[in-house]
C-alpha cells in the first residue's frame, strides 16, 4: 500500500503563503526599525543639541527658614535662563520653591543661592533649567 503525499511539488505553484507572510513581516519589521531609530535620533538631537541651559545641584545646607543651594549651570553664550529649585520637609511636603535667573555674560555659572522656606527643609532638588 502506498501513501500519497499532501505536499505540492516544490516550485511548481509559486511561493507558499508562509513565505509571503515571512516576507511581509520582514518588510514591516524593517520599516518599524527605521522609524524607531529615527525617533531616537530626533529625541537625542533635541535633548543634546537644542538644550541651551543645563544645571546640576552640587550640594545644599539646610537652616530653619532657608536652604542654601550650590548650583553649577552650563549654558550657551548669550542665553538667559532660569533654574527651578525646591525643598521638602521631612514628611515630604514642599516648603519652598523658587526660580533663579542666570544672565548672558558667561557660559558656566557656579553659584550658591538661598531658597527661603516656610518651615525647616530637609532636602533640596533641582527641578529643571530652561532658557527664556
């Protein structure tokens, strides 16, 4: 007794549906990969190249009604901007927030600023820096 094969002869009737599906998935995957790389590049450009001012909180010293914050700010020449700093109490409540402005003349500012608080602050946080 012989068994008949249910498979079609190779190459006789064109590509199978599995091969077409594989090719479609490869094309869709390639297009999505290119879009993903372009999106990452766009975000990177706007984060690095378009960021005209950036800051870093070096340290802070707490007092009863103020927090002294040591900021280091890097900015492009001729850019005026500000950095927002906040302080929180021990229970997490915000006790102070202020914007500190930095002028046009230098590209690097290393300054200690005083943030007034409504009660004793236990921390200082640099919220962000923005160009005007």
